[in-house]
C-alpha cells in the first residue's frame, strides 16, 4: 500500500493524492506563463485582445507578490510563525538583483565609470566596496539573491527559535529586524545607494530591459518560478515533515516530547521561506525597474500577512490568490480614491478575521460542499 | 537505537531512597519502589502524595536530591535526558490528552513512530510495510480503526486518551507510565480503558496513577499507596484497603 493512499482524503490538512485547488492554481499559472507573453508580443496592438506592456508588468508584479505570499503562508499557515519581517527577505533578494543590474550599466551611467555605479562616484568613492565584488557575474549575483535572505533567516531564526521566542514576541522582533534594515539601507555610507536605492537599469544577461520581448520572457520566468515555488512548498507540507510542522503549530511541546527537534524544523522552514521571498524580490526588481529602502518598510510586511489572511492561510494557493486579489484592489483603489486605501485595507483585515477565518478559500469550499 | 533494559536482576524499574524537595517541602521522601516486567501496577495516594513527582523523576523531568533510579540493571535514569529516557523505552501519558487535533488519527500515530526524526529525513520518509502494519495493530488495540482517517479533534475525550496511549505504543516502550487515564470518562469508556490497560500488561510494564478506586480495583493486582512522598503500603487491593495506616491517612476512617 502506498503512503499517499494510506493518508487519503482527510479534512484535516493537505494530502498527497487530491490537491484540486493546487491543480487549478498551477493550470492558471501555466496559462499566464504562455498566454500573457503571446497576447503582448504576437497580438497586434490594434486588436482588442492585445495586452499592454503596463498590464503585463502589473501581472508580473502580482506574481512576485503571490510567491511572497506562498513564503509567508509556509511559515505562518503551517507552523504558526507569524513573521512580520518577510519584506526584509524580499528586499534583500531585490537588492541582490539590483547590484547585478547596477554593475551591468558600466560606462553607460551618467558619470561613465566602468566599475563604480553612479551613486558611488557621486559620493566621491574611488573603489568598489568588497561586498560588491563578483556582482558583475550573474551566477554569483543569483547565488546571493537566494543566499543573503537565507543566511539572514538562518542567523535570526537560530537565535530566535533556540531561545524559544514564539507568538507575538517573535512577530515583534521580525518587525524590528525589517525596520532596522530599512534604517541601515537608508544610510548612504552603507554602500547601497541610500534612500534613492538603485534604478535606471539597462540590461539583464545582455538583454535590453526596456525591450518588450525581454519583459515578456521575464514574465514567463516569473510565472515558472511561482509554479515551482508552489510545487516546492506543497511537497514540504504534504510530506511527513509537513505533518510534523503542523503538529508543532498545534502542540509544540508535545512534538518535542515525541523526539522531534522543533527548533530545527522551524529553522529549515523559515530559511526555505526566506529563500523563496528572496527569489520573488529578485524577479520583482527588473520588472518594476527600481529598488530602494522603502521595500523594507514594516507596513509592507504587514500587508503580506493580510494577503495570506484574505486568501486563506494554510492553503498555499489561497495565499497566492489573496496576494493577487488584494493587490488588484490596491491598484484600482489607489488610482480612484488614493486617500482611503489604507482604511480599506485595515477594514478588510478586520472583516476577514471576524467573518472569514479561513479566507476566500474557506468561503469557496463552503459554497461547493 | 538503545539497548533494551537488562532484566537479569528481576525488576524493570528500581527507585531507591529517592528524595526530592521543593523549597524545603519534601515531595518525595526516601521513596523506594520496584516494578516487575510485564506488571500492571496502580499507584494511589492523596493530592500532594508525590505521584506526579515520582513520574517526573522516572522520565527525567525532575532530578532528585538523592537516591537512585535505574531502568533494568544497567540504565541509570538519572544520567539520561528526557528524550534519551523516552528512547530507552519509557513512555509517559500525561493527564490531559494532547493529541494533534488538526492531524488525522493515522497521522498522529505516524508522527509517534520510532526512528530518525530529522527534517530532511521526514521530508523524504514514506511508511514501510512493517510500519503500516504496526499502525494497523495499534489502531486495533486502541479500538480506533474506524476513526483512522478522521482528524483527532473530532474524537471523544475517551478516544483521544486511547489515541495518546496508541502514540506511546508506536514507540514500543517497555514501561508505560499512565497518569489518571479515566478522569472525565464515561462509564463505558472507563470499562474500555480498563480492558486496554489489562491487554497491554504482559508485553509492557504499566504503571497507572489513578484516583478512581473502582477503576483501580477493576484492573490492579498490585497497588502501591503513597503518602507524603513515601510508600505507605503495598499489596493487593484487599490487603491495602484493610491496612490500618492506609485507612487512617487515605481512606479516611
């Protein structure tokens, strides 16, 4: 008898055999990966089916947020770790990509310095700081986009989980972590462009970032990354490790008593989550064309938690859908009534918490069963 | 895996002259107690008699000020940590059932399996045929076969207690410590629990702490009465109940 059949449909949690919501989700992501670039590149702009570059960039942005929501749901929905600092991992991944893109500008910058990015020349620096070495090579930069957030999560998680910091205290220190990084990155002498951050990117792996075809490929790559992130998260939560993680969420000391090293489980989950958030940030930056310290702002990390709550925590695809829904609402509302968006977001969070504790996914499941 | 306890000297558990004090109060006072292999032993005593503290000493949660605690002839419990003691083969069921409410009965038992417990091992782990058989066996012992696919939160109080006993059995312990198993149970559940514990004795040594005298009478061959941290009397239920000192301090007449 196979394990998956043995642990057949139970209403209690994810099971390996039937993941209908996940299948639908992956199908939609695949459709976006192919359809959006086609509608943008091969359908003439006179056609009503043509998708504008603006719309394509927006969809790409939403998908980065959806990946970020997966990362938050992995730790919060399944292990009860309410991180209010995932914006920091996202931003670090974004800065990794930004550093690579800055090095690619080379002599095309305002000051024409082949090595130093413009802001360093402006600050009268004469040589590249050591931590910028290697960022002109994509593979090193790509490694750092994943490793920098993962490393921060390792150090932070190791300290926090080993000291058994949980619940609201953990949330507060993750928030403080993000805030501290924001203040640090605002400083010019940190070597990350101060409050202006990085912008005016030219090309990525030799492809012009302003070209429509490059942007279409970027969108497809983002969709693939989102799909793979889902598959990875899903594989974790449907495995025995995922069951241990949910056991930790429900009764931590009982799990420890069964002989599981609770701290190690939390740490791995947190690090994997941070790496996914970092990749999301790295894909976000070339599409929006800028990264600056405001990405570390505590409010961003709080918004991510709202996406997950709205979509339905502990479902993965629900979290991703929540990210898209809330951000679409944000796009529409900040266009029409910019002054009331934050109130609407707050009200949404309160209403969802009271009336839809299982989010939109819970609502849909109730309607269909 | 650790070696099984060495039973050459005839007992599975030796507690000798164990004293534990908390801020001057002696929770255990020169307690000496032996348990035979395969025995079902009931421990009774008023609140504060030291029953829970005794369990804590055996499982490594509390370290005694003096005395010794041996599991078989060779395993010194005072030298082991809590998880090491659990791995050596001592399982403890707490008073309040703490099963994993959101997981199914099957999944609860799966997590209680003995074996490697690291994150990446669990990530790639699948159940072997032998492990599936063991889960099926424990499900039938604990009478939970029909509920195996249900989340634990849907179980009755009694069923949760059995599931927790089942989780202990998954680790194939040699000695089971069971704290107030029938508190809050219906008469039918109590009866079923008595059958369950009786069926476990023989293969396992079972130590039960219980207040419910009817229940103790229905299962116990050997009863130990604790009073103020030491053994007041030991014997069959009838012997114990007719003991004058026991009548004075515990049965109140």
